[in-house]
């Protein structure tokens, strides 16, 4: 832990001075020659490179010469990796360093312009507003998000495997805040009977139309795009599934409740309709687990915690524990019922879980205690509502049977805009996280 801040500082240094591109992919180069090529002081170069070697980046096969290893060579074979690392060092690291000052200045706040990253950058603008003003930063963030979206933990195959889509037959699926149709296209390719409506703000929908034009007729014929803000009531009432992939984690509880409430009536309209929330579900510390957590040094949990802190430091948003999701759902109610959590499925290797949500009437809710049933093949499965607190204070359980932009927009486009539409702020689909040996990034 002591060394990680220096690892990040050194990574930023070599990216800024393009040191890695001056090192041959095969063989080694003397520090003195490399310093001349990169136009940096040789003494600083030697210290920086040797610090990074303790994090398994670069190597020194012969004395006073540096060479690529398997990790550092990825920055050359995949040039976008350098953009990813530069963004982490330029934005995420300073934001984390200013978290204390942000709390000291604002305390508890959910305002997008009262953030640690704002203090780090010396701006009172929300992060995406700040980025959008600079074509250079916009391009950097686009490249960064392309690498993030290509990561295994957020791969779209987890969406395909995280729900029984085949059982829907020829149903309609609404992708809420679906950006440029990446989720809809992946699902359409896997399930040829499904039809899709992709909803988002005007700019990503304009791009989505361009993306769909490049798809074969068998795909684009089944995907309709529609301009809609999820801060307004859901207009499509005939869908069987409403998908929110990496949406709610971008929003504090107040806005998240508004988004959910705007889908209550369509779920109530059809008892078979489901809301699928695909987001990080933070682990809860159960009684007796503290020592196990300390002993195991759970790296997978560390990645999830990085995502949570990154959302807080950048947007005053957050990842949520399962109980926090059920609290939000219980508050999404009308006089007759509320939203309930039916299933939680976490596909193997995914950092995201699929939460299956339905509308349930108060008088139909049974009272058995919460049960947690493990699922095989690496899945974590929860088939109950579990201790749902209703607005009237009673407790029920149910067993199962920026900134108006998306992260996906940046991942697929170099041009970034921050125009406000319909009062909707930023829909940033996905939070950046990757890791190198010895360094955890978020």
C-alpha cells in the first residue's frame, strides 16, 4: 500500500514523456540512450523505471539497461492502453488525493460540482462539462473508455448469460439509457426472436442510428431507437423487460428513486414484466466475517471498492450493497404495492450483477424469512426480497419463483458534448477499473 502512490506517479511520468514507445519491443536499451530519446534526465529516468519494476512493469535484463516485459509491452501493442493509464493518473489519482479536502469543504453532498475531482482539477464544473470543453481531453477519455469497455469484468457476455433471455421468445426489451445500442446489438445477435427499443438522449441516439446502419438487416430490423430521458415516465408500456445497465450507480438515491419511480407504472401494468438492473453489488460484511476478510485480502472486493470510491470522488454517486438496492425498491411505491427484488445473479468473472425486479402488491406479499441459496457454476443467486421495509414501517419478504452523457458514448465516439436535455444529467454507463500487478486502478 505504501508504494502504490509512487507507482501511479511514475506511471504518469513515463506516459507523459512517451518513454515506453522509445524502448524496443525486443532487446534492451541503455538508460543513457533512452533518456536522450525521451528528452528526460537520466537519473530521474532510472529511478522511475526501477520503481515501476517493483510493480511488474518493465525489467532490467542487464545492468543499467531497460527492456519491456509482458505487461509493459501491452502499452505498445495496444496504444489505447497508454491513454487509459494517462487518464487514471491525470484524473482518478488526483481525485482520490483530494477526497479529504472535499469532505472538509462540503461534507455530505450529492451535487455534481462539489466533488474531489473538481478540487483536483481546480474547477467548479461537473467532470464531464470540464472534459467536454477540451477536444484533447475528450479524445483521451474516449480512448480510456474503449479500453474499459473491452475489459473482462464488464464484458457484454455477462449480460447475455446473466438472465434467461431465451424464455422471453419474441418479447420486447427496452434498454433504458442504452446509448449507442451496444447491449441491444449483443442481445439481438444472441437471441434472434427478441425485439428492442433503445432509449437515450438526442446525441447518443443520433450516433445509434449510424451504428445500426452498419448492422445486417437481421439485427437492425429488430432494434428501434427512441429519444427519451429516464427522468420522465417510461412511454413504452408493452415491453416484458426494462434493462438498466450501469445506470443507477451514477446517481445519488434521490435521482435513482426518480428513475425507478418512472418505471413503476409499466411494471404494475404487466405482472410478468421485469426491470433488470445490471450494476455492481457491493459485498455486505456479515457477522463473523471480519477476520476472514482480513485474512483473505479479497482482491475482487478491492476492485468493487475502487469502483465505489471512484463514483463518489468523481460524481458524488456510488455503488450499492444489496440491502441498499432493496431499500430503494421499497421506496418506489404507490398506494397498492412497490418494487421488489426477485433474483440477484452474478456471472463468473463479472464485476456486475443482474438484479431482477418486479412490482408486487402489498396484500400479495408472503412473510417467510429471507433465505440465501447458493448457485452452482460460479453464480451467486438470491431468490428472495428479504426484509423489505415499506413506507408504512412494516416489514415484508417475498420468495422468488455531463452532464447528459453515457460512458458508452465516450467509448464509441471521439467527440464529446455536454448539452443538457430535458433536465437529464449524465448517464455514465460504466466506471473505469482495471488493474496491474501491484497497482489497483479505478
